[in-house]
């Protein structure tokens, strides 16, 4: 914001999708249980897969560490589209036209699956067809739009090339994918969840899956409650896989955060879903639910735990929203979330590693999990049922394309190694007494680096800043009041509880 304007952001971050629906309240697991499949993680991937498997006659337990849908799925912008930013020209070059077309088909089929579910079961979730645009305001990026459009034409992707947008945005070029869609993801998934339960599916919340002991005939999932789940197959739909040391997922993905605002506009929205190809990116879409219209404006990006003062990202979005949609729009919601990107930008979906035939993962959706999470559920259902699926090879986590993976692999790891050292070498002088009400800061306690947050009423919370995943030092996120790890994206509340993995244990606290 410029110096003459005051930010009018909501005080507390809250996702519109969660605020407009009721939270679930299932019990934790309270006895050792045996099922055919343990599906771990209650986001779009886990819930969709759990339903598909009970429909095939499997006995399924859906296991969630916190409350269902409160993870990334509850904090998305929920465009349902195969237009994943500018990806097709790049995929054609790195993986070939055939793989690029498969990638499109898998996502288009996922969109068709959601469309059919909504129509067949009359799900009230604001599903509506929209064209999806990627645009640029820079002449330099216009050439990339042209290349992407050329890839659409070559691959037979339905769309068109345009120049202008129906807003006050100085667009230079845009590529449009037609007949894509939007929905309210939590309303949609709660409907799928109810059908899962009606078919006898088991749901356990506040139950963290800690580890898997592979056995024959059954594997055992150990949980935070002390009770176990014995199963033929186990699937990690936990965003970052909760196991998989053999798959080296922590070294093959990075977490990137983005931000969103929910606005009430004075003027009517002209329709369409938009994403800029510029840096920082901007994303726009509308939702109408319970008689209310909310415009979701998203964007900004940085690696988790490596951002500037994070409230600045919200302020940048606010400025963009007011410039584009009018100074008098009301900002009703703000929230942020992160997603994971793989080395070659294609998700890892399939067997966790070659020597774990009954353990599966689905991760690395690069902020496009509405379709890829659904595609993952469709593919994993087939793998578990022993069916052929033409997308198995495209998504298999054990692939390794030499170019450009190797270069990215080295860059990502150098970055993590740097952060492993960085916080540890930092000389912290600040004392907890100097931390003001509502402030969070790295401080020194007994000569060691610690994290302090003081609540508005003066209560001080002190945590050990060493991440319980692999020992990097967490950093304060002032926009969301969390401790975020720069290495693999774990996030902790100011009292130290795990909010997002791969860490499973809380930060140590000082009393
Ligand atoms: C800002 C932002 C905007 C986005 N916008 C879009 C968009 O417009 N369109 C689109 O297609 N995609 C979008 N995405 C991406 C999409 O939201 C995600 O890819 C998708 O929601 C991921 O779903 P998931 O089921 O894999 O994970 P999640 O929804 O994160 O679910 C994983 C669940 O597993 C639980 N869990 C974790 N560890 C354990 C454990 N050990 N035991 C038990 N449970 C555990 C978590 O608590 C969580 O509930 C966006 C992402 C972001 C960050
Ligand atoms: S998330 Fe891996 S060290 Fe913190």
C-alpha cells in the first residue's frame, strides 16, 4: 500500500471455504482396527479416494491428524482446470508431446469426474463452467503466452488466444482454456464424505499416522493415539507424505506459500478465472454460495519460511484488488497456504517406492490439486484394485527424467543445506521480555535460539526453534502467527503444535 492508504485487512486469517461451512467432529481412533485400505489424510485426495474404494466394496479407514478439510484443500482458490499456469510448452520440451497430452487428459478427466459427481448427485457447491485465462502484462512474457498457445494447438487443447481482459488490467496477451470450472471445494467434498460414511466408511480425526510397519499379509499403521490400523494397503494423502524415507520425498520437493483475499464487490463480476504469468502472480475467480458473492483474489509466492514480513504479501494483494476492482470493495477474508512442487513439476502419484508394493503416495500438485488430487484418487483406486491405468507411468514417483531434474535437484538441495546452517549460525541478542503484545520474534533463552510469541493479553509462549523433522531452524510468519520451516515446509502454531508436516512432533516448549 502507498503511504496515503491504510490497509483494511481482517485481523485474523480465515479461509472463506471453512468460514462458510460447518467443521466436522469425528472421534479419534479408540481401538486397534483392521481394514482393507487405510487412507491417511482428509483433503481432496483422501476423501475422493476413500469414497471410490468403498464404492468398489473395500473396507476403508480415513485417518486425519486434525479436522478433515482444514489442510490445503480448505485454503485453496479452487479453480478446477487443466490449465496449470504455463505448463504445456514446457512439458512438450522436457517430457515430450505424448506425456504433455497425457497430463492434459488426466486433468480433463478429473474435471469431468467432478462435473459428473455434481450433476448425478445434485451437489450444491456452486459448480459453474468458466473459461480459464493465463495472461501477462509484460511484453517479455507475451512470447511465452504465444508458445503456450502453439502447444495448445499442437496438442488439440480447446481454447483461444486473446489480448485483453474485462478488467482494469493492462494485459498484453492471454491464452484461454475453454469450459473449465469453479466450485466450493469444502461443500463438494463434504457431500462425498457423507456418501463414504453412508457406505460404511470409518473416519478418525485427531489421529496422526506416525509410521508404517510393512508386513505380510497385513501392514500396520501406528497412530498418535497408541492404537493401530492393520491393512492390506496404505495410502499417504497427507500432502507431504507421512512416510517414504525410501522415496526421498523431502529432497525431491519444495513448499511454496501463496496468499488469498475474499472480497465483497460493489460492482458485478464479469465472469472467468484468471491467472497472471508474471511475478508475483495474481489469481482471480468468483464464488456464489448461500446467496452471497465473494471474489477470491490470490497470488504472491515465496518458499515456506523464506518470505519477507508475510503481512506484506496480503497488503500487496489488497493494493492489487483495490486498483483492479475499486477502492470501496470490502475485504472480508484473508488466508494463506502452501503446496509442493516436484523436480519436473509433474505430481508423484503411485507406489511410494519400488520395494513397497502396497504403500502409495499422492503429492506435489504445484497448486493444482483440485484436478490432480482427483486424478490421483482415480489412478490410485485402479492401482489398488489391480486395474490398468494409462496415467501410471506419467505420475509414477519412481520416474527420473534427467533433464531438467538434475539441475533443479542440486539447486533445491543447496538451498536446504544453506537453511540447515543459516539459523544455527545466527547470533540472536533479543530477550523474551523485549517482545511486545501481538509480536513474534526469535529470541535468546539460556544462550540458545528460541521463538517467542506474546499474545495480546500479555501471555508469552516460548518454543525451541529447531524443527522436529530434520533440524532446520524455523522462522516467524507474522501474517499467520506460525513458526515455518524453510527446509521442507513444516509449520507449527505459536504454542509449538504441528500444523503442517512433514514434521510429526511438536516443537519443544520452554516453561
Ligand atoms: C494458495 C493456494 C491456492 C490454490 N489454488 C488452487 C486452484 O485454484 N486450483 C487447484 O486445482 N489447486 C489449487 N491449489 C492446490 C490445492 O489446493 C492442493 O493441491 C490440494 O488441496 C492438496 O490436497 P491434498 O488432499 O493433497 O492435501 P490436503 O488438503 O493438505 O490434505 C492433507 C491432509 O492430511 C492431513 N495429515 C497430514 N499428515 C498427517 C498424518 N501424519 N496423519 C494423518 N493426517 C495427516 C492434514 O492435516 C490434511 O488435512 C492451491 C493451493 C494453494 C496453496
Ligand atoms: S521441514 Fe524438514 S527440517 Fe523442517
